[in-house]
């Protein structure tokens, strides 16, 4: 984020920075997004020089490049996480507000172990590795209860809530967890009812993360990886999609009422 901020301040594109240093635009872009894990401090130093960053600003970034920063739980451990997942969790840890749009699945931060296991089974994951994967998910969920957590808005669909992933008994427990987490003061849930014929979430899951002093970051979730679009127009498209979804979704109280109703359906069926 710091590298991108300095590049934009210098009014340079990734291609222009790369031309100065003899790198490709893709290399510069991957360094900015944290997707080039083998980046060396001397490369960061060269990048800063190419953008004219000096003094205290350069010293601050070089401290980060050499490892003098707060480390997240996912770093330095053999978690088999993708580069995109590591980058997302680093953003997640620093965000002040997160809007998570999930049309097909319960948001990861709210999933119960049984629900997540059902998803992994449906995806065809190796059963021997599932406990480790589920443990990582539970550790990630600690962000909900940390001191000074970000504010969370989860936008989900009624259709997803009614899908008995793992069976009605698993889904009943998941709905109880959903309702309990919705009572957190920093967390709101909005449900898009099935009466809405079409909406932006039909194009897939995504998250918009906001920061105190940086522009928003958009994460588009894929099956096993994800994308961080850099184009400002594409980022704007997703922030506008959030606004549209909020206008189409039920308000907070209506959403909680529907959650309870759907939970009762799963309870009776289970």
C-alpha cells in the first residue's frame, strides 16, 4: 500500500516505474500487492529510488521491507495459504471497515466448523487436511473479537441462507451462530430477499476494505484464489455495487427477523 501511494504521488504508472528499473510492469504491480513473496529489501530500495522517495519515508518503508513490523498469525507459519489469501488477511487486519458480499456462502468470518467442513467436502478437499484448514479459519475469525476491530457489513442472500449446506442440522447451528454474531455492535447483516429479481451480487462474491489513510481495496474471490483490481474505475464499480445492494437488501432489523425465521425452518427440518 505504501509503495502504491508513493508511485501515485509521483504520477507514475507501474510500466513507467518498471522502465526506469528495467522491470516489467507486472513485477512492480505484484510487489505493490504483496504477491511477490521473494521480494528483497534491495529491490524495494531500488523501487523507492526510482520513485524519488527519500528521508524518513524511505526509512519507514525499508523497515517494513526488512521485517520490522507487526507480524500477523498467518506469517511465518506453514499454513499453505495462497499469496492472495495472505495479502487479503494483511489488508483485513489493517482495515477500518469491511463490506463482505457473499451471495452463495455464509461469510468466512461467520462460518461454523461443521459448515466449513461441508464446504470443503463439497469442493473435494482431502479429508486428512481439513482439520488444519478449519483451524486456520477459526484463528482468522478472532479478528471479530480483537480490541478495536473494524466495522463489518455482511451482505448475503436469502437463497443462500435456505440452502441446507451439510444438512439442516448443520445449517441450524450455522444460523444460530449468524444471529449471535449479528448482535456485535461493530457488525451488521443485510439480507437480499428472493423477491429481488436481479442484483449486483449475482456476479459473484467480493469485499470492499476501507482504511484510515488509503484508498479502498477490492478483493474478488475465486474458487481457490482471488484478484485485487487496481483500476480505479473497477474499484468504483464495486463500491457502487455495494450501494445498490444496500438499497435492495432488507434493513438490519428485517434481516435479523428473516435470519431467525430461516433458522427455525432448519431447526424443524433437522
